[in-house]
C-alpha cells in the first residue's frame, strides 16, 4: 500500500479520504497494527487498483511471515497414512 501511495503522491490522510475511512485506520494499516479485511481489500481495489484478492494475498503473506518467525514447529511431524 505504501508503494501505491508514493507512486500517486498520496498522504495517509488523502488515502483515508479516498477510501472513506478515518485517517487513523490508514495509519494502523501502514504500521501493521491492523489487518486488511475483505471490506478494506474491496476499498483498496476500488481506489488504488489491483484485485481484492491481491490485497488479501499480501495480508496473508504478511501474516504467514510473522507466524513463521514466532512459532516453533521443530517438534511437529507429518502424519503418515497407516
């Protein structure tokens, strides 16, 4: 989202206005304190382009990255068919 804003020369406040959300909502998204919801993905798609699936996919990748950093999977083993 930051790259799209920079490419268009948008401030967080201007993007918030275009999305019809509070500026604090955009700020929370930018700093990672809020997730891109399906509704927000639709708004971002309408205002910045790309499909809603792209915006949700970026959120999923972000979530998976942080999950991999914080969860220890070393003790887990794949189940085998009996």
